[in-house]
């Protein structure tokens, strides 16, 4: 065998080009898999695992006021609570120095006139009220309806923000909202910070399991001098919403609660108001993750196959 021929073969006598041919065949089989819809869910689950293993820094942008079981017990009102109670909360939070007050509650229908009037009087340009976007399939197409606060509350100076979120194919919540008037985006805007929209398909970075955010019970926020250290709400963005532990598991479901990457390890759901706080910090600190494009994935598969072929060549 000549020296030139030896350069083209391994010690076993197998031509080197066969390794690269095999790498090309493997890549040609793997690349179509990248475009199969179910492959997205495999990526998503890998993202969940990586999120739990290597979480980002602790959140520091908002405080959650939780409508939780202790508050239901202390306040002794059936849900929904009268709106003059929310008016009292808004006044107490503002007096305690809160910079932005965001109610993750949709006041879509009038209630008692006096209660609505009291809430309107307590609102102002430092308040965000939740809205929702509902899509309804119909024979002639899909109807999209925005359900927002009643007019008298917006006329008082509050702004509305869409709190709707979109679940992934496995019902987990990973996708960042991209609406310019999203609930968290409006809260950040009222805080006086710019809100560049995240790219389509960006993923939420979570900071931990349920109740990872600084959380205060609603009844405590009604009387912060009695229950909380001084300055607890000073210059804070305060998000108010349901955070119930009752039936808040992946099996039982829950009121305004969602599976997140940490559901893999805790089997618990995260409340909608804590999700909004998480989105707020993602927007504020640009922590959301932008997935790799399909063309980049194709290039990575080809590069990995060629690299494996090069390492497998002996001699």
C-alpha cells in the first residue's frame, strides 16, 4: 500500500470518507426531526430542567400582596370582596410609599354604586388594572374580545394592562407576553422605565418555586403599621392578586395558577400574580431567553456530526 493510500485509510483499512458519509447520513436523519412540532416540547422540557438547575439571580423588582387563605380568614368576606375594600388597600399602599399599585383583578362589571365610587376615588395614574383578551371560536372565524375594567375606573386615571398569558402545548407557562400594553409592561412603564418588547417566542426566566417572590398577605397590607416593618412598600411596585394554596397542584388545578418549570420538582402551581411579578422582572432586567432559530439548530447538528466524524478517525 502506498503512502498516499495510507493517508486516506485508518489502521483498520476503512476509508476515512466513510466516517464523514455516516455523519452526513445521521445529520440528514436528525435535521427533519427539528421541524416536527413535538420536538418543540422536548426543547421546552429541557429548558425547564436547565431553569431549575441554574436559576437566575433572586428577583428584586416587585412585592406581591397575596389574596390568600390567611386573608380570607381575617377579612371574613366571601370572594369577590367589595370594591371599597380594594379602595382602602390602594389608599394604604399609597400612604406607605408604594410607587405603582397593580391589581391583577378584572373589574369588568359594575357592583354596588357606592363601592365602585369609592374605588374610583382611590385610583390614579399610579394604578394598573387587569384586562383580559378572550378568543372565541365561531363558525365564521375566531372572535377576539378584550374584557377590561369598567369605564368609571379608567376615567379616574388608572390604566389597564392585559394579563392574559399563552400556555405551551403541554399546558406549562413559558412564553413571554409581547403585547405593548401587557399588565407587567404597564406596571414597568408607570415606574418610569422603558419597556422594549421582547422578541416573539421569548421564554420566561423563573426565579424559583411558588412564593419565591417577596409576598405580603392582603390583610397585612391593609394595616402595615401593625403587621409589617417600616418602609416595606417604600418606592415599590406592588402587585395584588389571588395566591391561594387550596387545590393549587398540578393534579387538582387552581384559581389563576399555572404550571412552571418548578412544577417538575414541586408539583405545585404558581399564582398568576406571581407570574406577573416574574414577567415584570424579566422585562426590567432583560432576563428572558430567546430560543435558537431553526437554521442555527440545523447548523449545530451538521457541525456536531462533522466533529464526531473527525474525532472517530484514527491514525
